């Protein structure tokens, strides 16, 4: 028999395409999970797969069928990249794809779904439904025909069931969180399979506060800072819990919130707050009463826009790793890691059970605890957030969980549970916006692995409709500084493109006519306007990172806004009178103190970080305009000249010729000029040497804040000191990333601290799950893991340290898998998707096995440079290669 693995031999000799070499298709996008914008062509992509090395995409064909099975679009035979665009009318479609190789082998047809949303005008004449005294609504319709689509917006939080079944796995709200005077998101769900035999359904809507109201006696939400939102809340948009929906059958709206027959009541949720939790009282529902829709001029006036990114979903169900009973009526549940979500609990009999959520256990070094009890959970760093869910049941109840809140926690104290609480009675639903995780890594080095898990984990916990700062205390806000610093690594870790685009939309919605932005988007609670320039940079930074991943639409749509923001930056500079005089409310936030428990450590002079961010934003704006082309490229010429002048001014303003250093000489003042390209070539060696000396004299660790750490490791790598960056990241000494995970007081798991000395700091600002330091995840994957993908090009640099690494990343072309091991020799195993090319660098120590290749020097190290096509490849040095 022919060897099953030798497909090429079988094809050549038998003239057959063996089953082991079958062509396949994966990662078809769109996949029907969210609506595409109506009025815009739908962009289709796919990833061809094959077991044969060096397979090339010869061509492909796309067909699109409506729900009647009629072909509405056929691309014909296409060549080129695996993508296609087609204009479609609103509705839900099936799209199919077949592709073939350069040798004429064909894949089977593969199908997926695509949803095209109706234009904003669809909602004209469909009112909002809400009532100040009610939080549940019930309506019925009949005689709808499949296919039936439910389009819905719910503010603040809301859930919808049809004939008792949830319309989707989305949690919290189908509308996310936006400035609703400018934009309201809606989602579209296929409910054909939920209709009864006559095409009818009972539609039940339950609503919660979200970010539009607060728990009884509290007034933290809404704290609108923009005038139009304040006016709306006081007049035409005064009812916080509202819903707007329509059921479309074929091309006809058969039911909506404007239909007759709706009923309302006060449901079992007696109180709810995103900060404080939920109070659920079984059997407390009031009687259904007739409900009337709001007048057409009532409710938010923002444009209705389809949410073209996933909703919040349960990404994992976690069992407890430990349950203790430290006091009568109190159980403490440990879920083993700190993330965002809620608890689901089974209650065996009538009881009032409360669950209070926290990030850590009490210990002696926490300020303000007179008598710490290490058997109990610590709650003080939650500030005013109660993080407490209470459920009152009158009978045995299974799988109860709150619908209108979430918490950031590892530990839960449970009060009033009837009987013995065991791991079979309680579980955690880990929640996040359902963006796909693109990249995973496994390092044999335990510190590097925990940093990777923490970087991904803290971002997961804060991708909650928008990129928030932290999931536990009384913030959970869209702080722009954090969104700027994490943008690059979020694109590496997740399929973040559409969610990031939506957040850019929200920034534009809040941009003033002078181009200024607030510190927080949406602008509720805290922060100011205009934003700190390092927070303001989130707008251009996020557009820039979208361009880097090939998504040009926001840059093209918002080029005028980019120019306006650059104009604001110019105005700030002019008003200040120079780069050295810029305002800076925050700066390089949270550098570690030399002595733990002493607040923030040494910072640059006020305005230094703002100057860096100002210049970098102008540099990025110029780069964006050049990529867009056309009139934007012409605009970018002047912006590029401005960037060059500002870069030179940065050096002349902050460089001290006497000390050969920048500003006051703290670590950040070396990192940022090098990252900006502001250091003249003749001075660069001594500036790099000074930075290295400072690190060596600082226990081989970092002493800068969040802006410093965003750029520090890459600066070291680009200047030939990746070895030092690696040693810093492998360290467990304070202050370091490793210290977060390997300290004796409260080792972090699946999270990152806000403060590098968190166990010794107080309650004012001390989250244990804050993503502002998580930008390091990018460096781990691309430099230490050694895997970079740019379009259809893969770059691998193996052997950064002793040990082994596994990294995989999902691209629009397919998934790239890399494994390498470094000992006396190097071994590499790489899988490259169809149509992609890879360059592999591995240390030139020993004889190359599995390929022949020239050598090249990189930062003084000699590497073999191997070029490979698609398929699986095993190469290395030494007598044999074992991966």
C-alpha cells in the first residue's frame, strides 16, 4: 500500500488526489454572527487549507443564495487574494465558496451565512418601549413566515427571549455602550427556528440599568459630561431602561415595539447595578399591565447602526478549585484566577443567598486592615462597588445567575446558603466580548508563560462591549490611555478589528469641533476634556493599528477627523508655547516606587510624556495619509514635514548636552526618545548605553510607567539588546512582571496589576486586573516567541532563549503554527497556510538539516535564513531535528 503520508507520490503514480491531501476551507468571514452594514459592499474572506507543501491558490468562486435558495450573486472564476466583495440588499443569505490549486485540484463547496442590516431609515416610525416603573415587557405576534429576523436595541442592558428561548448567547446588551445621542447599536438574530407551528411567538424583554442608571440610593450613573447627553436625560430620553425591536419576515416588518398588545410589569429583578450587582426575588413579579410605546420623539436620537462585532458571551465555565467555610453561614469560593464574569449557583431549598465578589484574600500588608483575616476576602479596593448579587428563592432553583451585571473576581464569599456548598453547586461564567482569540503561546519558561497568560487574560476581562480599564471597581470605563497602549497587542491577541473600529466610531462621536477628545469614551464619570495628550493619542493610534492589520476603512472615513485632531494638537503646542511646556494631567502613569507602598515612583518632568505622544501622533497621522493615498497622501506631505520638525524639536528641547541624557534622566526619558526616532545617529550609541546602564543598576528591571513599558522592550531589541529585554522579563524580583505572578502575598493569575507594588498599596486605585501594562504581550509573541505575520508573509526568528516555545496565530489566510526548541542546537517545526510564504531565521550553530540556506547577521548574531512555502516544514541544526 502507498504510505498514507506520501500524498505527492500517490498523486504522481496513481494519478489520484488522496484523501490525506483533501483541500479544505476555514475561517469564512462573514459567518452570520453579526450584521454587516447595509448600503456598503460585504467583504468576504476565506482561508484555503491543504496537506500538500507549496500549494498555491489557483482561483476561487463565490456564490450567494437568498433564503429561497435563489442565487443572487455569482463572482465567476476569480484569481488573486482570497477575498471578494459584493453589494447585497438587507437580509440573511448563505454564501458558498469553492477554490482550486495551481495544479487544478478543486475543493468541495463550503458555506457560511451573511447578514446585511437595513439602513438607518428602517427604524423610522418604530418607537422605543419603556416605562419608569417596569423592567419587563411581553408582546405576541402570529403568522410570520420563515425566514424571520429579530432586530433589537436595548438600553442599558437587556435580554430577549422568543417562546421562552434566548435569541442568542449574547449577554448584557445587544447595543453595547455608545454615546447614544450620536449612535445606537442594534443586532440582528435569526429566530426562524424559535417560531411555533403557526409562525407565532411570544417575545419577552427584560431590561437593566447598564450605564444609564444606578442602584437605589446611588448616583454614579449616568454622570454625563457632554451637554447634549445631559439635556437628553432631563427631557426626551429620561427613561433609562428601553427597548426598540422589529421582527422582519421576508421583506415585511410583522411586529415591532410599536405594535399593539404589549404588556409590562416589574419583574423579579428588584434592583440592578453594573457596580453593585443584582437583587433577584423569586415570585415578586407584579401583574402584567397594558404597555404603550413611547412617543416617536422620545428616546435617544443617535443614528441606529448595526453592531458588526460580537456581543458579550460566556467564553469559559470555571469550576472552583477550593471552597472553605471560615465562619457560620459563610463560604469562600476560589476559582483559581482573576477574570470578569458572574457566578451560576444551584440552591437546594428556599433561602436568601448573597454572593460578594473580590480579587484577593486579606493579608497583613494591606493598608487599613487592623485585623486582617487571611481566611476572608478583601473588598476595599472595589471602592463604592458592592459587587454583591442576592437571590431570594422560594423553591429549589438550578443555574441561577444575574443578567444585568458582571464582576471582576477570583474569590466569592457566599452567605446564607442552605446546607453545604460544594463545587457541583457553583461555577463561574467567564465573560468577554466574543472576539476570537487569534494568538496562543506556550513557553517552557514559567515566568514568560505567566506573563503571556496575564496579558491575554487582562485584555479578555476588559473587552466588555468597549475596551474598559478594569472589571471590578466603580469604573469599568473606556479610558483612552489604556486603549492606546494596548491597541497593538489586542490586535495580536484577538480578532479585534471590528470592535476597535466601533470604538473609533465612538471617539469620533465625542470629538469636538476643535478636534479635542475626552479622557474617557463614552464620556461618563471621571476624566476631563481636553484629554491628556497621551490619552488623546488613542484615536490616531487605534486608526494606525487598524491600518497595520490591513483595515483601511476607518482611516478613509475619518481622514478629516484625523486632520482635525492634528489641528488640535498644533493648538495645544501653540497655546503652551513649546514642547517643554505642554499640559499633562497623567503622564507616564504608575511607575513603581523604589520602596513598596510609597505610591508612584519617579517620573519625567511634567509634559515630557505628553510631548512624546504629541509628536508620535503626528508621525502616525502622516503614515496613515500616505497609505490611504489620493488627497490624503497630499495632505500627509505637510503633516510629515511637521512631524520631522517636531521630532527634531523634541531632541533639542529635552536633550541635556552636559549630562548626555534627556530631561531628568529617569528610565522613561531614555526609552521614549529612542522609540520616537528623535535621537541623532551619532548620539544613539551613548543613549542606548545609558539606558542599559540604568537597567543594570536597577536590579535588571524596569522603573518606568505604562508608557515606558509600551516601548521599552522593543527599543532594547531594535538596538541589539534583546538579551537584556529577555532577562528583564524572566525576572521575579520587584518591580517586574514576574513579581506579579511569583510573589508570596497574592500571586496573580490570568491578570495584571494596575500597580507594580499592589500588595502594599491602599484602596484608591489598586485594581488587580488592569490592562494598562499588558502591551508587553506583543513583544512576547513576536520577539521572544519569534512569530510575525504581515499580510501573506510569515517571519520566524527561532532560538531567542534556552527552552522551547509553541506559538500559533490565526490570520485571514489560515492559522500559522510554530514550534521551536533551543538547546545546543535549534529545531523548528512550522506550518504555513496556503498562499503564504515564510522566512525562518535560526542560529547558525551546527549543520543545517532539512533545508539549505545562506546565513545573515542580525544584531551581530549569525543566522541561517531559510525560505519556505505553504505546508509543514521541519528544519534545524545538528545531526537530526526533533521538535
